[in-house]
C-alpha cells in the first residue's frame, strides 16, 4: 500500500493564503507532541502523543493516543508537516498538495518517519521510514533535526555528515508527496561549518541558517572545554534561495555560544526576524538578536539580554557550581502570527517571557511566568513543583494560547537537572492586548517516563507555516 492509499476525510489544501487568514481559523482541538525515551534509561521506542486541547472536551489536557515508533533510540526532534501555506506561493509547483503527513526526524538514529494523520487525526499511523543508510546515500547527511515545509519540497536540517561525528551538516530536501530524499540543498557551504535551524524570507529569495555544533559536540552532552573555548556555533548564515549559494556570514562574536532558534517575521513584506543565543561565556547571560535588512545588506543586532541569577553553589548542578549563578539558557523562541509578541523560553532559570516586539529594534518585556528552573522549581497549581524548565514553545494561530514542554536534549537534560525530569506540557492563555495567565486546568503529565519535546497543533501554528501573501 502506498502512502496515499488513505481516505482524506474531507481535508484539502496545504494551508492559508496569509497570516491574517490563518489567525481567523477555528481554535485547535488537539496537539501532536514528540516524546522521547532516549537517555532515560528505559529501552522503549519514542512516540507521538496526541493531546486533547479542546477545553469543552472531557479529556481536556490528556493524552488520548500514542503512536509508537518501530525502533528504540530515535530521539525524535523538530518534526513538521509535509505541506503548508508556502505551497500557495506563485512559483510553487504543487499548490493542491495536502497538509496531512507529519515528517519526524530522529536526530539520534538518523531515521525519518512519515506519519499519516488521516483518516483519523487522533490515530496517526507510520506509513514510511527512511533509514539512515538511504539518507546518507542520497544526501550525504546524518542526524536530521528540523523540518519545514517549503514551496517546492520538504526541507530539513541535518546536524552531521555521513563521515563520522566530527563532520558538520547542512540542509536536505524530501519530495512532499513521495517523501523520496532529493539530495543536499546547498551548492557549496562557504564559511558555514555547523548546522541547526533554518528559515527563509520567501519574498526576498533568502534562506537563513543557524549553528550549534557537530555531533561529537552534543551527542554525549555539552562539552565544557569546547564551550569555554568558544568552539560552538556563533553565527547565522544568509543564502540565496534560488541559486542555493552562500551569501553572507553574520557573526555574533564567539562569546555568544549556540545560535539556535530562528523566527522570521510572518508578514512576507518584512525582512527581519529573531534568533536566540543560549549563553554568553563572558557573563552567563542569554540573548535574542534581530537580523534585518539595511539597504541591500543583511545585518544583525542584539535586542534582548537576559542576565543570570546568582545562586548558592550547593543548589547548582556540578556543571555550574563554579559559577555561582543560574544561566537563563534561551533554548527556544516563538513569534505570534501578527508579528507583535515574541515568546522566550529560559530553560535554566525557569522564566517564560513575553515581549512586545511591535518595534523589533526595541522589544518591551510585557510579563514573565516562572515554570520550574534549576534552583527555583516554580510550581504549577495542578502538580506542584515542576522539574526542568520551559523549553519548546508553540503558539496557536490566533495567538491566544501558548504551549510549552520541558525536555531539551536527552544527554544535556541530566547535566543541568541531575535529579531527572518528569515530563510536562503546560498552557498559558494570552490576553487580546498581551499578558499571559497560566491555565490551571491544563498540565499534561503521564508520559510514562518519556520526555516531551516538540509540539505542533492541528492545522498549523506559529512555527509551522510561511507565507507569500500578507
């Protein structure tokens, strides 16, 4: 049976004509969450949890289905859809492709699973697996990490090459209907050494990529000597979308280690976006930077700095005892579809922040919610003290609901939270003019020892789609 031999249950089309149209759609009723066993000491496969997020449902805030992977050891990471709103761009070759399949990269195993959400979106099924040898043979890459649906194909970042743990990665493509690997995307790497996230400005024919490290720098945990030696990624890279060639390196300075999550403006007329930096080795602060166009040049500017919090060394994990402070560790960010509010996860301190970025050069902190934290252990009324901190963040299309999970990366989690993590997903409600309030009735636990990571919402969300029309 092919991956298309399923009833489409009335679903059609890849997405929405514009961010405004997306914002006007009905609220999501369920969410998909990648849940990981890798690194927990439990030898069982990862799974995709289907979570009920409909407040009128009797199973609100509960896992209603689990789709297990067929193998142990995948470490599912930043999955995405096979198609989305970018397929409606004027130059897109298949505007009628259907948003239907979840594309699930396993950063530890180098497998990619294709999961069909039809005919029953509450009971998704695996319909194809791309094995590591096929991925390496067809693309030259390994350790697939982040998935985005592009106008012509599925794009995916890979953290490594096919020649060992010291080789850096890049971008690859999959066909959005057959899911066959189409090869590496770049035509030469230029100064780009490491891979991590990527996004684009479709109206400007521009791709942006960020940097973490090679597999040998992260698979077995953070390497303190390399971090203090300023060897992790500290740049963004600008590429020409059509020629696939490197255009410019935006170096943030080697004190700014691990330039990770990219969030471009959703309005395709705006040529700017935000990127989070995990830590400065000079003062343990974390930061958010704004890339932007200045005439014909791409530039980058720091716009948010989050300082560390002093702490008793006895309360700190061994990795941090010598510093006497908790670093914020900005590990994820997200931008509302109206480009007004930026959400920042400080996984170390436990702060989850909301900024008004109506003026992107001058963000204003609106509010912050403490959820867990290395020392503070911020509480949730539903379960008490939370382990870990806010990490992956997803935002509804209308910007009124925010979902956060607490798992970072399974070999890094115990370095910062040596007592272990109990998985959770929390939800915050957002006011019409900003502000956040914790939903006391919604906290998802019951992950059976697995750690929740990436979240995506039914029909799309603030990090799943890109647009050509405003």
